[in-house]
């Protein structure tokens, strides 16, 4: 039966990449349709159910490794079934692909395992060793059983990493990031919000050495003091966004020192529940007049006249009351 050229078939199938069932059906038409559809099917697999997870791990084989660019196992009806065995099966496929002739190491760029609470180092570390060489993004939010061994594996096996989220991963230790500055030299995004193991040493000895950081989130890291925050911004000249919360224990002078250390590229500064004293006000006026967003929700000491002065000075948006923050979230959700 005559068929369309392969490139044209792929262009047509690009319009149905959201429909995994349809792509799988196209794989059964004939050999040419299989060749056109299989890469799209495994490029960004959409796994939304337990059955979908089982089907994916059952049918994934070494010939698919070169297609797979993102893997997200964090869907609501999936993550509770993701365990070390799941990761080990995926790792085995990557290892067999690397041992094949010709070898294929794959090009996985994004790995998302948010809230996969059953995974441990024994499952994650081998996967990072097998597939980490091409990873740009790793999301491990609320993975409560991983330890410093996984972070060491990231630093060792993911040299091109640009984005790492460890939100609320509380089995880690204060110096678990010590290999990242030299292992992941292009790390641009780091989320450590709600991580109670983050202390002053974490910031001053490790994070301050991550010279490529653009976005840093340290919200609700309660053990941090103003001393570490004051040292942070001068050490990270490329920082564009800094998010802090519960910084009420920091002094006016410490917050002001942090602000004065911000580079000219700073675009968004969030300091929830901060103490805004005279020195902080002067620092904002002197250093942050080009900000896109200044969020001081629930901050102590903010007055209407300050807001007006900051806006007149060049700050595009200032949030400082609860209702403003609610409106901001609503707008983001609408987008």
C-alpha cells in the first residue's frame, strides 16, 4: 500500500502528540506509520494512571531511549505507585541501550518525580548514573526518602543540569549540596523552600559558590539567619530572582546588606514577613529601582508613602498586603 513520506507523516502526527492512545494506534498501521509515530509516543510520555505507568514500563525498550526527552511520574494517580522497582526497570532499559551496538545513551532532558514518596537512593542513584548525562531539569519535590547520596549522584552524573527543585525534602543534610558548585556549573534555578536542613553553612559554604544561579527560592528555611542572607547576594552576581519567607528574625541592617549586594540584573525580590526598617528602605531606594516585582507581603514597617516612592522610583509592581497577594495568585491561575 502506498504511503506518505516519513517526514510528512511526522509533521502530520505532530498535531496529535497530546493523544497518546491515538499515537499508539498509529504505531499498529504499518511499518512506516510505526517509524513516524513511535518517536512522538515516547518523546514526552503522558502517564496519568497506574495502568499507564505499567504500560510504559512494560513496553519501554532500548530502541525507545533515544526518543525519550522528558519523564514525568508525578501525576496524582501515578506517584503513589512509583517506587524503586519502577526506577530500576527504567534504568535497566537505559543500561541495555548503552551496551547495545551501536550504543545509545539517550537524551533525557527532564526528570520529574515530585511527591514520589516511595523512591529512595537505591532506585534514583542508578537512574541518574544511566541517564543523567543529558539532564537539564530535575524535580524531586517532597521526595521524603532521598538522602545526600542522590544529591551527590546529581552532581556526579548530571553535569549539564540547569534546574533543580528539592522543595520540602527533609531527609537531606546541611552540606549535601557541597558537590553541586563544581559538578553542575550551569545550575540556574534552585528551589530549597521548606527545607529545614538549610542553615547558614548551606548558604555560605555551598550556595554562595553557585555562580550561575539566576533563581533561588529559600522560603520558610527557618534556620537561616540574616548573616547568611547578607553574604548571599554579593556572591551571586547573576541572580535575577530571590524568594524568602519567614525572615522576621533578620535585622534591618542584615536585610539592607542583602539588598545592597544584589546585582543589577535582579528582577524579582520576595521577602514575606520581613522587618522593613529605615536602612532597608534606603537600600531599596538605592539599589532596586529597576525591579519588576517587590513582594513584601505581611512585612513589618511598610507604609503607603514607601510604596508610592518605590513605584515612582521605578519598581514596576509592589505587593505588601494580603489582598494584593491573593489577586496576584488569581491572575497567575487565570493565565
